[in-house]
């Protein structure tokens, strides 16, 4: 008797069944992931066990989170050796519990008193966001209940970062890694980018006779109840960052003043989107490091700006914009606005009256007014002798300006004057003349005129020994005009920009 035939599914049938199961499983997984993604967008607090593992996510309150009265909160903080600062009303936002009701939110700074401290001992160690718990019953004594929404620890800034603008790169004293405390909290209001709320936590350090302000810019996005640090900053002028409409667009930009002495330096940050759902914006500095256009005049302008010849750079850009407006982009315009902000500062300084001839000369050199600087230098022996210390003290910034200016305009004799004077003061007159002879478009007559100016640096110089002669340009130019470029329209950067308010400047000494 033959055995009954096998009822097993053929191999091909198993493969088909497996493929169907795989497709069904994959489809279910996709649907499940889609549901999770949607929940993270519309109601992230519904998935606390998942969101706590997401990068950048902050743990938020849930329906099970206990509420507290202000008395309870302060008592708990005291037990931890901390104190609750003054509550700041942030207005009404969506409830963290259901995302539907609007409830009042509060920002609470948490402070801690440093041990063995003699000044500014109460340091900010945390920021907390609370919501008024309107759906929770009041306590028997009718006190309001508050729900802790999120919190952000504050750790201070390293000393090396805070003093960085004042420290030369070759210095052995670069500062330590010890954390400087944050002691003040400020909310930005008025012309501030939206949506979201912006805050500034800051401190101040004294270094010799210099006061340095430093801090962090904090951003709160009420839609996702996310609190984060967007920027660490430092200012050797001890000024707080401010929001200003610098580029003429919307929103405003954040301005950080890092000016040292007569050398203006500003950091300007724009609010840009970032691909992070819970905090969708970032602060991005307008940079001159990134070239936006492969065009000769633009590249020359960028090189001049990188070497701090702001007004000359601005003139080149204005000429290029007039001649080739089709090349203009938002990124180039932002760079131009940054350059213009600096140019206005150097122009204002150069237009001021200074008590010291050396300061007047420096103000003109910083603005690229080579002819005017030479006029002040040559007008008296006192001015010439005072300039020696200025030239010897230069650590490369003035000479870098000379090199950049000569690359843009190698024929300009007045630029060569200051290259030769710098080398004569720091090395020797012979080295200065040797350098001068290597410069293109330099005649024997030019060398003779500049040698007469170099002689005025000698402490034993007497006017009777030589007839000082100021070099005469081949063509008359304004003190602050654009380098000779026949293909570009002439522009006048010394005219104060009307679209940008005047930045703060150090007072003449």
C-alpha cells in the first residue's frame, strides 16, 4: 500500500509566503514609525519613554508629574544649597500636558552661593521653566500650584574663552580652563526675532584695568518647551550683546562688540533655520572667511576686509555692486553690511580730532587714509618722533594693511611710505630702503622722497639737516577714496551710511 502524498507546501510556496509576511511586517513598521513621528511632532509629551533618548531632547512634564507651590520649590532648593531667583513672566503658551489649553509660563533662575567668595557670589546654575497648573486643585491654604516644564543647567564659561580677544596668539598666558560664573539674567524684548524668546545670561571679569563681559545667549521655543544655549560670547568693551537691524532685513541681527582700543571689531550673528524640530533656529555669524564669488574685484575687496582696510574694501564692493548688480546675492550683501559697519567706525575715528599726533596718525592708518597720515607725520618733528613708538609697537596689523593695500594698488606711493616707515622703525632704514627698491612702480625720485621721511624717525634728527618732502601722488585723490580702478565707478566710503546706525566707539584720548 502506497503512503499518502505529502501535504507540505512546495519550496516556492514558502518563499512567496515569506515575502508576503516580510512586506506586511515592513508596512506595519512603516505605519508604526509614521505614527511615532507624528506623535513627536504634535504631542511629544505623550512618548516620554522615547523622547528622553533623542539627542537634544529635554525631559518635560507629564500628567503624572507632581506639582509644587512656590514655597515648596524654594524649600527644596534651599535643601540643595541653592536659592530661587525672581520669577519672570513669559506670557501664555500651550500647556505641556495636553497641547491645547493656554497657561501662564514662568522662568525661574536658580542661584548658588560660591564658597570663599568676596564679590558677585550668587551664581546662576540653572534656568527652569514652570507652568501654572490650572487643572490641579489648590492646596488647602489656596496657594498656586506650578508644574516644572523643563530646565537648563548653566556651567559658566572658561576663562581662556572670555579673555581670548585680549590675548595675543603667541602669549604664554592664554588663560585657564576654570569656569567664570554667570551672575545676571536679561530677557530681550522689542525688535527681537520670533517665534521664541531670547535671553542673555552674563558675568563680568576684571583683568588689570580692563573689564570683560561674557555670557551665553539662551533661546526658549514654547511650541516644544525646549530651552537651549545658542551662543557663547565675550566683549572686551564690557558691553552686552544687542539686537539691531543691521542688514535692513527681517529679523534683526545680534551684535557683539569686541573692539579693543582704536581697533574696531564686531561679530554680527543672523538667525538661520536649522533642521532640529524642537529648536528650529540657530545663530550664524556673518563671515568673511567664506568666498561667495569667483570674481577679481570681489576677491580683492574680501582680501582688504580680512586685513581690516574696511573703508577701502567697502569702496571696491560698492563699485562692483554698481557695475555688476546681477552678481549680487544675500550672502554677499551680508558681508558688505558687516564691512560697512566696521568702515563707519574707522571713518568716525579718523574724522575725530585727537589730542596726540600719533593717535591722529593711527586713526587715519586704520581707515586707510595714507595721505592724511603722512601729512600729520610730516607737519612737525614732534609728530614724527611720537610716531616711532606707534610703529615699533605694531605686531603686524599695520604692516598687513600695507601689504593688502599694495596688492590692490601697487602704484600708490603713500602706501609704500608707511611700509618703509614701519620697517625703518622696527628693523633699520637700510632694510626699509631695500624693501622699497623691490616694490614695483617705484622710481629713484620716490625713494629719495621717502628716505627724507625715514630720517625724521631718528631721535637725533634736526630739521636743518634735511628738507622734508612729502611724497606727491601722481594723481590727486581724496584721503579715503577707492584705489585706482578705471573699470569701477568711483565711490566715497567716507560718507556715513544712512541705513545703519552708528556703532559705539571708544572716546578719543
